[in-house]
């Protein structure tokens, strides 16, 4: 296999020491206040619905409620830890084997105890018996800690739900409960998002410098991963760093394709950075030495126009339907490859709300209102079927009383706009 090409050297592309100093100069995130404010927001939502508590399995939800993380990617597909958050008081965390020490010092957690694990490769033929043990213990804790035995659950296999109901625990859908809590950012969350944004800007700057003929998509994507990790971030949710013909249509994942001069590189960061906060922006730029083609300029300008038109509409109180009605209209020649999302909430991952183009509103849209201190990503993809190039742009903003303000301030490409 021929691996010839430019050699990546992070030391020559980014000054990590300077980046760490820049992070240290940002407003300090008070992590105790961050935790307690998030827990309070969740409990307010529980109390509004007369719920005794919520049972959480999604590791992002557990982190939001408690700020205690453990093998976060692994537990997204292995139900190895769960957390009961009562409508009042602190949470009870049921953690993986020998992991109770991870909760030490967390003001949000009353007690950590070993969980009962009944996913298949751990439980095997004992799964049914373990479900009964799990339900016995959990029902007792719900009665002790919640009082009200009406609870919400973010995700749970049907046999677990039935086992709780057999013990007179009333269970309902809970992902909406926690997403309504998460959609308004607290002051400390807004600070945390600025830390994540700076890490993302640092990574994109290095990736832009290294976009040279012969570098592979995987090498460029690895820079985003590495810089995020070096600066205290968590992980990258997707592999959307693609070049040339892989930019059209969108959603091809990074691979061994090597970019050539004159080709576009498209990036959707989906970066879970410091404090567990997602910085989700997209940029597209040209690999030099080259001048952009007329088609590249045209689709870049259209994508830029779309996100800036839609950003100008945003403000607290605007309804989702009104936004979709007033949103930038996609030219017919590009409509087939439209990404189908105009705006989505951005917090610890992509979240509520998500707004669709008007022609999809009756099928998949829903109404509501933008609120102050929601943070959202404004999306655009422009590409014509059968053509080589596509442009992905996305901007992340905070909703204000009168408009919106940038969270991430990475530049666009003058040579593609002029």
C-alpha cells in the first residue's frame, strides 16, 4: 500500500500550549453550579408533569443530570448503568461493576450502588431472572426516593418496562422531559460551550493548514479527534470530513481518499468537546494551489446565503412554523439533495428542537417557539445531483430576545464568496 503523501505533524500545525492558555483565559466554568443548575432544570420539568422521577439510561442524559460519566460511548450500546432522578432531592446512580468511586464528590448524587445488568451478552440465559431482580430493587428505591410512583423513562426494553408495571410502577416516555430541560442553557452551560467552541476553532485552523494535495480524509479527520482530546474534549460523533466527489451527495464518511488541488473539503464537526458540550458547525474550503471554479463559487454563495438568511429570522418568541414558512427557499435544481434540516438544537449532542423545510413540515415538523438561551445550529447543504461538488455550511448560535449571536466564530471563505 502506497502511503506516500504529506506527513502530519501536529506540532507544526497547532500550538497546543497556546491553545491551553487561551482556554484558561476564558470565563471559568463553575462545575458545581453547572451540575446543580442542570439538575434543577430537570426536576422543574418533572414537577410540571406531576412525576415522581425519571429513570435514565442514555449516558448523555445521565451526564446532564449528574455530571458523572463512565465509558460514555460503550454505554450508548450496552445498558450498563442507569440513574434514578427524583422530582426532589439527589439522584441514585446504579453504576457498572466497581465504579461507585466515580460519583465521589458529586453534589447531584445521593448514592451510588452497583447496577443489575441484563443486556444479553452479560446476562445470557439468566436474563429473565436478572430483570426480576433489577425490577425488585428499582421499585423499592422509587417508592423510597420518589414517593409518587409515576415515573418517566428515557429508554428501556419492553420486558423491563413490563416488570416495573407488574410492581405497580407507572412508566411513561421521558426523553421529551429531559430534552425540554436541556434546550435552555444555563449561564454555566453557555460558558462551557465557549470552551468547546475554542477547541473546535483550533482544530479547524490546523485542518485548514493541512488541506494540501495528497493528504487523506482520514488524516484530516484524525486531527479533529486528536486536538479535541489534547484540549480536554471527549469524542467526535461522526466522520464527516470528505473531499472532491465525496462531497456530493453529503453523508459519505471519511476514508482513505486523498484530496487533490482544486477540490473542495467539506467538514461537519459534530465535536463533543470540554465539559461534554457539542460544537456542531460545518465548513467547506478549497485545496490549494488552485482557483475555485464558477460552480464551486455558485454553490458556496448559495449555502452561505441560506444560513445567513435563516439566522436573520431567529429570535425568542418566533414559532417553528413561522420560521419554516419564512426560511430561505431551496432552488429546485438542488432540492433533491437537501439535508432536510434547517435548524436543530445543540447542547451535549444534537437535541430539541429540529426544524424541517416547509414542504416536510406536515409530515415530520412540529410547532413550538424559540426561547432565549436556546443554542441551535443553522444548517445548509447545496449540491446538484450528478455533479462533482457539494458545499456544507453550518453555524451555531444562541437565541436572544431580539435575534441570535454567534457561539463559534470560524471564518468563511472569501475566495469562494467573491
